[in-house]
C-alpha cells in the first residue's frame, strides 16, 4: 500500500480529532475487540499485521499452546519469507505453557525469551511496516486463544512513523525488557516444565464449583446413604429438546427424530427424556456392542438404581431387564425378536438413525409397537435415496449441527490447517495418484514433519489418520512404525475386538502400550467414541462435506484436559476441494461468492477460539476449485431437492431451502430459469399445470425481478398480489421505514421493471421489451395508486402459478433482508455486495438495459446523472492489449484508473467524469477480482475524481500501435474494508 505523510496525518485527525474527516483506514487508530455478533476478533488484526510486516516484536505476560496454534501459520509464512521477530513472554504466575514455548522453538526466525521478573505483565505487539511506518497493538490481550478470539478484551491499535516519540519510547522499553529476558531453549523448557506443572496442580485445587456435573448423597434413610452418584443436569440444548419432545407427545405424536452433532450429548438427552416419559421398559438399539455398553453406562448415571439394565448382544442376553441395550445384528434375527411381545417396550431409541434403511433396522422398527420411538443421528441425510425422515413422520424434535454446537461451546474448539500435499517427481497428488507415490518416503517425511510442526494441545499425540484406500492405509502405518512412531492400521477387515483394543491403546496412559496413531479409511466416520483424540489427519480427497464433518467430529468431543483439536488436511490437486470450506464453515448454500468470502475471512466468522488456516498454495487450490466447480449439476440439485422433500414430507419451495440452511435455491433458477421449471421435472402433479406463457412469466420474474438485489419491485409486487390496489404514498412510507428513502424515480423504475420493459430481447430483427414480446403487463397506475393488470390477474387465478410466484418473491425479500445493513446502503447499492451489470443499471433506474458492447468498462447515462464503472482487477492473460487497462488501488481510499482507449482529455465521457462534482453525476465503482469469479462485481463505493490527477497517456494495441488513453485517480466515498481490500490486492486467490 502506498501512502504519504499527509495520508498518515489524515488518519490521525480522523482517529483523534474528528471522525468525519477522510482517512484511508490503514493507519487509523482503532479499538480492537472480540465481538461474535460483528465477526470481530483481535486475532484477525494480528494476522493482518503479520502478513504485511518487515519485522515484529511481541511482549506478553502469558503464552498458551492454543494461542500459538492460532498464529502458527502466519508465523511460519514469515519464516519462509525471511521475516524475523522477537517474542518476550513472562513467567508471571507460571501460566505460560511449556508446550507453547516448545512450539515456537520450531521457528528459527523467532528470537524467544522469557522474563523471570514477577511483575512483568505487558501485552503489546509491534510491527515494522514499509515506508518507515510501525504499527502498535497494546492493551489487554495475551498470546492465548481466548484473548485473541473470545474474551472481552480492549486493545488500542495505533501507528507511528520512524522518528516519532511514541515509537522511540516503545522500542526502548521493549529492548530493555528483552535484553533482561532469558533466552528460551530446550534446556530452559525442561527446567521450567516442573515449575509449571506444580503451579498448575495448585490452580486445580481452587477450581470453581461446576453446577452441571456435581456429586451429592442420594436418598438418605435412617442416616444411611442408599446411593452416592454423580448428578447429571441437562445442558441448554438438552433442555430445549426435552421441552420439544414433551410438546410433541402432548400432540399425541408417537415418533420423533433428534438431529444432533456428535459429542453434544444425544445419549444423555435420550436418558433424560426416558425419565421424563416415565419409561418402564426401554430398548436402545445400536450397531456396535461398545456403543451399547457406553450408552448403558450413561443411562445408569441418569437413572441410577431405579431401573435394571442389561445388554442384548452376541452371547450376552439380558432380555429380562427394564432397560435393554442391544446391537441390531443380534436383535434383528427373527428368533430373537420373538422373545419379546411387540408391545414389550414402551420407549425405543434408535441410535445412528441414518442407518435405519438397512434390513436389520427395518426388521426391528417394523416388529415393535412402542408408545414412543426416538431416532437419533448427527447426519440424517443419506445418499442412497432412503427417506429417514418418513420413519419418524417428519417430526424433528430438535436440530443442532456442528457449528451451532461449537457456538454453544458443547464441543472443544479446533485449529484446522490446510497443507499442500507434496508434488512427487513433479506429479501433484490427485484422485488418480499411483499407490507408490502416495506411500513414498518423501511423502511420509512430509506428513511426519507437518504433524510434528502443528502438534497437539498437550504435546502428546493421540491421532486418527484418514486415508483414501486400504493398501495406502496399511503401508503408511507400517512406514510410521519403521520411523519409531507407534501406529496401527484398522480397516473393515479387522474384528470388533481389534478395533476396541486399538481405541483402548490410543487412549492409554501406559507408555509401553500407548498408540500415537490409528490409520483408517472410513470405519471411524461414525459410531465410535474416542474422546481423547487430539489430532485428526486427512490424507484423502474430500468427496463429501458430510463425511468430512464426520471425520473431523471424531476429535471434537470434550473431555478433561483436552484444550483443542488439531486438524491437518493435506490438500492435493483435487476436483472437489471446494467442499472443504463448505464443511469447515457449515455453509451448504453452494453459493460461490459466499464460499469465497468465507475463505477470505479466515477465522473471523468462526465461533469461539477455533481457527481455519491454509498455506498459500492450498488456498489457491481451494479458490481454483470454487471457480471451476459446477454448482448446478442436475444430479446434485435433484439430490438436495429430494433430501429436503424427505425432511418436509412434501415438495419443497424456495423458502424451505432458506429456512433449513440448505442449498441456495437460486441455483435451481440458474439451472432451469425458474424454480417452478425444476420442480415440474420432479413432481408429477405439476406437469402441465401452467401454460407456456405462464411459465415464461415465472421465468422472467425469477431471473429479472426476484433475485434478491433490490427490494422495490419485489415488495411492490407482493403488495399488489396481497392487497390489489396499492396507495403509493402509503407504500413509500412503509418502504422508507424499513429500508430508507424511496424516490419517485425508483417507483417509476420498479413499475417499468415489473412490466418487463427494462429487459429487451430480439424479435423479427428488432430489440423489443420482453413484456411487449410476451404480451404481458403486471401492474398499471390508477391515479396515485398501482393496481394489478388483467394479465397478472389472469395468471394469479391459477393457484400453482400464484403459489410459486409468491414463494419466489418471498425468497427475494428474505435474501435482501438477510444481507441488508442500513449503515452500508449507498443510494440503492450496499457496500461490498455483488451485482451484475444488469442489476446495476436497474438499480440506477435506467429505462432499458444497455447493450453490453456499448458499456465496456463504463458508460455515461443519456441524462448524465450517473456513470457506473466496472473493473476486473486482475485481467485475463488473453485480453486485448488495448483493453489491458492499469486499474489499481493506491490505498483503500484512492483508486487509479484508465479510460477506454482512443480517449483524450477533451473526450465527452472524460469531460463528464471531470465535471461530475459540478454536474452531480454519480460514479459508483464495481470491482471483481478476475473473470474466474463470474459476471458479478462488488460495489465498493462512489467515486470523486481528483482534479489534478487527469493525465493524457497512451496504451499499445495488439499490433504495437499507441492509442490515446486518460489516466485518473479517484477518491472513494468509503475506505474499502480491510478483508475485501486484501482480497483484491493480494494475488493468493487469483
């Protein structure tokens, strides 16, 4: 970023004198806090400073392993770039974790020291920037994950030039303390470790009382405790689900499905509900004996000795107990089922209900007639077309997915690292990579290097490694063992007892018996509980977001002493890499722009202290996969449509997709021109329901009106449908209360758009309004009101047409409302929202959409009121030389731009731009990073030309001829937000 001393002074004036003064924001003094609702984290600011610095100096009282894990990728990138840093920690209260210091020693570019002064309690981060500028973050945040991402912290971010008094004082103070600090090496850590663990043991003695898990004497009679047991209280999720289950039964419903992420307490919830239900005879059905045993132990904690409990699996047949915990393989045999009357159990729980399509599960479910049947699963969606939801009459008791569970702190946080898989003999690892390359010594060395570098919370690894195939799994485990790592491979060929033994060894405290890693393919995707897993390694392409979440979830269960889960994902040149952000961020919209934004935002939007990190190459691969992915494959659209149909028990509408967090339903519009068009291919009842003209009207409203970028047309159309005659004065009042001012010009444009006159098409060699070609008009003026035109009334008389049109309108309004932020609205456009060229001209109230060839990079409206400017920031390699314009940010408040070729200072459009301040002509700027992003542009603000920046220049065409062009510098109405500015200007995503 380029800046002048004047820019710097403007930032200071804005921050300390008058907030209304212009500033580029880069050096603006600001308060850094953690705010979940506003997606703000101190961590994000630290990362941003690190990637821009020439050197850095940290001075903190506490360092934890989780804090280092949050920044390790950024610090390692600086190592690669040769950027050095100094970190000074403190032995204050012996809180700094030895493993955190050990992790920092892996980075040779960091000079690490520790202050043994008992009163050292500083928290400051200093960064040397370009152009003799420094940034300082000072306040309350230590180098801990909680302080960087979650706690209520206050930190002031200020900047100073090389010769400033503030910088001189700060550097002098840091140098003084740093010189007094003790250099940290492995010998120091070994000595400090014993001191640390003694202090930790003392702290453990004064831990606060936990009201959720407590112990107390049970029934006491005649002074004798009949029972002493731990009392388990429901968590917030369980309380809400229990209330829902009670309400379901009050409606005389006898079945319900619980959708809950692994580790959120489904089993305990079912035990609580069985208690609330008053179950006398209960059957708990699972697919593995060890799960049945664990479930029985959980029930015993809740019910104590009030019910007898036993197993029904293999050779154990405790069928005479009150609560029976069985494996489906044993119980489903006809001779075993017949040992029970169909009404023997009044309450039945089917665990891992997504398996219920199997014959064995069907036999059990069909045989018994309980008073209540509860299904439980983390992933009810199946890919084989089986409708799990119908088994439970489409009644969902409660739903909590992975990211909501993280938000509620029901799972442990995670640190995810996307690592570039190795190019072996110049061959990138992909779906077809040869076995010998996958198991080569070079690749094994890289896996071991990265698993050691990213490590675990405690420094002791208990890891699961997911491979792509069985032979790779076995070979890699063998290579790990050959290098002294305790590893074993488990596949579908291994017995249940072998799996149980391996899990026991992975969690063992016996150094002679403990395993470091279990290698597997997919047998641990679900139905296994290994709470102490603290590292998950992915060595396979992501073929399914569901499977990714399942495998990731193996390590997310909370357990005593586990601070976080480390996830290391080796990313090859895989086609489906775009599924990685879908799984990590829990965004199942398949909307490319949303995925790019999430990826660009990094950890900012994640709940709690979890982080997501990619190295530069793997991040490029993810962006590339998003760019090239076909999000409109009909088989995928059909699959998601069917899944939602199963869940609802009826044909889904667009709003159903929104309300259930499913795929963006506009993808169906993109694929088939309207949602109705797609639904018609899936529903026999819709075939032939609409006339060809009605279908075309549905199509045009879907594509040209109800796409969620502007509210005026959709809101007016819905009002006309619901009310008939709409008084425009009252409509303006209603609109203004919700969205801000509504001009007469905008109303005129909305009516023009609803009547399909804005968009034109060719007929008989002429470009005509689409409404004229169709012979259709939606609304007409009636005095100071608007009313439906007979053409629209005729269409609305068809119930199917009306149903799908209203759904389309409600979708558009929901999308607009979800993104709407009054503070970011600028006369119809919202800062940093994406718009097509057609959208832009519609919002600017143009009467007709101009021909694309006439627009190019900009066009002045006929009435001279506006001139939208469109920029592709990174031009395609094959672009014509005469259109390869030099358009770029000087800083986030100033933009350098070139006119079209064959323009001089006295050209009409150049003069219009130069005189815009006097004429009031609006110049909104729209930018996309590259053509790979598609056709839409981000609105980044309105422009004002700097008077003294107009310069006559030249540009070469493809034949080397020099053509005249004008260079201009613009000032933006709003400084571009940091994350989007970085996205445009950094080439990592291009």
